[in-house]
C-alpha cells in the first residue's frame, strides 16, 4: 500500500494504524475462512468475493469523497435501484425501435451513467444551493427513488429482454486475463479515486472542506462547488456499479440495493475515513468493502453459527475492525 | 339488472344494519417490498377494478402498509375516515394486529383475514388460509420422489418469520427418513440478489448437490443464475415456490433446471375479496374458513396457473 507512506502524523514510525487496522481484520477473516472451509481459498471463491465486493466497493469509493467532504449520502441504494430500473425500461423499449442490440446496450449504459450522475448532481444542488443538511436531502431522495422504482415495476420485477441480456452479460460475467470485469472496474475506480483524493488539488480541497468548511472558504476554496462535485462523483460511482449490476440478474425490483447505503458507509468508516469528514482513505475503503463481503461469504460457508445471528456477527466484526483501527492508532501516538 | 343489484345491496345493507346503501370494503395488505408482495398488490388492484365494475355502489379502498405499525394506523383511518363495512386484511404479523382488527370488528365491520391467521380467530368472519406447511411439504415430497430417496439437498429460506419456519418445517418433515440429506439451509431473504450469493457459496462449499429447494420463485431465479455461471446446471435441479409468472412459464415449457414449483398464489387476496363481496351480494352464506391448497406445479398443470401480466 503506497499510501501508507504519506501518513501525516507519524512519518518516522512509517506505520499507519488507520490502514493496518482494516488490513489486520481482513487477514484475520481470511485465516478464519481458510480454517472453516477447504474451498475458501479456491480461486473460484476468491473471485466470487472480489466480484461481489465490486458493487459496494465502487459505491463506497464515491462515498469516501462525500464523507471526506463532511457530507453523507443515504440515497445510493435507492439511486442504484432506480438507475437499474430506468436502464432496463429504456433498453426494452428500444428493442421495438431497432435490431442493433449492441447499440441498445450502449444506450442503456450511457443512460445509466447520465441518470446516476444527474441524481448525484441533484443531491449536491439541494445541499449546496438549497442549504439543506445532506442527511435530510438524501433521506428524501432515498425515499423518492425507492418509490419510483417500485412504481415503475408495479411492485414486481423489471426484467431485461433476454436477447439484450445475452450481449450485455459479459460486463458482469466476462473476464480479462482471468480477472472478472467487475473486479477490473473496481480496481480502476479505486486507483482513480486514490489519485484524485490524494494527488490533486481537488482531492485536498475535498478534505479541507470536510475538516473545516469556514477555514476552507476563507482560503478561497469554492466550497459549494467542491461539495457538488463530491456528490456527482458519488452519483457516477453508483452509475458504474449499476451498469455492472444490471447484467448479473437482468432485473430490478423494489428490493434492489436495499441497505447498500449503510454497507457503503460502513466500508468507508471501517477503512479509516472519518465519519465527521476531513480525512479520506481510498485504500481503507477497498479493505472495508472486502471485509463486509467476506463476512457474508464465511457465514454462508459454515454452520457453526445460527443463521439468526448473522447480523450480530457482522455487527461485532464491524465494531472490532474500527476498534482495531482507532484503538491501536491512539495507543501508538 | 340494475334493480336486481340495488335490491341485493339494499338487503345486504339491511342485513348488516348499516344505514348506507353503498358498500365500502377496505383492503389492507403489506407494501410491495418483494416480488410476492408485488404480486399481491397487483392482484388486489385487478380484483378491485373487476369487482367495482361488476357491482354498482361498491367502493374498494386498498392500503399497502410498510410495517405492522403502519398497518394498524391504516385500519384506524379506514374505520374513522372511510367508514368501511368490511375489512379484508393480510396481517403483517399475527399477534400485533389482533387487537387493531378487533377494534375494526367492534365498529361493526365484517372481517376477512387472509394468509396469516390472527391470534384470536373468533374475530374473523372469513379466513382464507394459505398452507405454508403444505408449501414446504409439496416441495419435499417432489424431491423425495424425483431423487428416488437419496441425495444431497440444499435449501434457501426467506426472511426469518413464522411463515418461513412453517415452510421449512413442512419440507423437513417430507424428506425425513427418506435418505435425502439436507446439507444446509441459509436465509436468502426472498431476494434474488441474496439467493445468487448464497447459491454461489453453496457451490463453493459442496462439491456435489443434487437438488436445491428455494422457498420462493424469486430466490429460485437468483440461484439459477449462480448455477449457470458455475456451469453446474446438469448436476442439480431446483424446486421453487410461490408461483412467479416467469418460473411457471419455464415449468410449462418443460424446463430441466426448475422442473417444479409450489403454488402459493398472491392472487389469494382476490379470492378473499370475492368472498367478502359475496357476503354483501350473494344470497348464500359465506362465513367460515376457506383453505387454499399449495399444490405442486409441474409441466402437466402449469398452464392453468400462468398469469402473463402479473408482476410476480
């Protein structure tokens, strides 16, 4: 992890507990998984985990920007469901207009990108120009998008036409050099996010706005614009995750993306980003998303724990991961 | 015809002692948060349109609630604002809604309970009961039959509730002593996405699976995707449940991967609404318990259960 070297407070020790905490939790889970099931470390299972983590992971990278800037976005799960629903409706509708399936798929992907980014823009606009708390704006849009997708689907499931789906399928199921496409997109998004957050003026501004908005404003930073961009990045990340999600099951319903917002926020916080803003860690977010996915995977692979307690196990591990990260960094400083 | 209907409505009004000639029926159901409930809402709307067109003076009010508390609030509104003459309710949960429904009954309304029974059955006039134990049993018996009494089976359960427990209980009873081994039963929460992931993990965990029981057709479809991706669709078959249009279509067309499902029709709400309207429009008695079976659907009978337009 190259970003461990830029830890601001403990350059001499060269150790960053904020990064090592989630990594330690990750390694611990891998060891537990390997003990519980022989197939856990098989390539197929590890690729399953990485692919699954891609949805929450990509969304969580966007959430790292929003949370670093001192904001929060509760609407991402509903936004993903609504975007997926609109993409499916558009692609099915276009099937009556043209026979060129690849054009339909491209149009669907373009529409997804546009809808997601616009949804993020709308959130950002109400938060900055409207001056309403991010929690309230995104709580509102969360309900709006969730209801819209339920309404569009008549309470049921929107299903993508099978011809379109067979061409679109490789976006989720395909692989390049043995790596599934969602994993590659996840890695590229993480890399881009890391570069933007740590190595650009914009990234530094995001974190200064989150640390202290007034100080940032006095330093001639256009804080509204920075925040607006952060929500648009979040929207674009939701769009990308949705574009990868749609070919997986070829359907969207009222239950699509439920609680994704909390998983994304949990991944970000487990990864060492501060919930109150001012400090973001893309590498940690990636580890956080992997930890959350691993917990589900390990619980499915074993009968040791009653099914009814799955949520409790997740809760314990989330708190433990954050404790490792915070508790250890406090002792070491 | 018009005279005939209004005469019936009048006699119905006299029978209930209500002053109004028109009949208002409140329908309270859970909101469309998953596929089956979506089908429930759709069938309720369809039945309301059909019944209102057929009976002059009949008004049907549908309310979809997101939780047991919301449903209790909706019942209060139905009595106070809409002044319903009859209530058709699919309770979110049995115990918490028993007293709210009792309040409605005390206002003089006729009560029809669907699917989940109340804690106190004396409140209801009509009970349209689904057979959740039978739901699991039909699937289990089919598997015993098809696997010839031995094999490795995994199950996929819904959201942890009484319904889910009863289905699981029926399934376990059916395969007990048959030589079929139930290797795992995780909760996939009646969700396609969750079922996809749970199935992927089953495939990792077990090198040999002969059959999958998914206690809902949405889950069966999610699981099927995971099996296809792993290229193991020749190894096992799935049995679903509920009666989703897409699955019934596949069963009717002779699908090898999902050769059977079990009927647990969301259209049971329409049955209950018909019976409730009949209480006001028919000259025959309609009180009592109506048990709906959970029959097995295979390629032999699937056509009869297929609704192309249903969202579920």
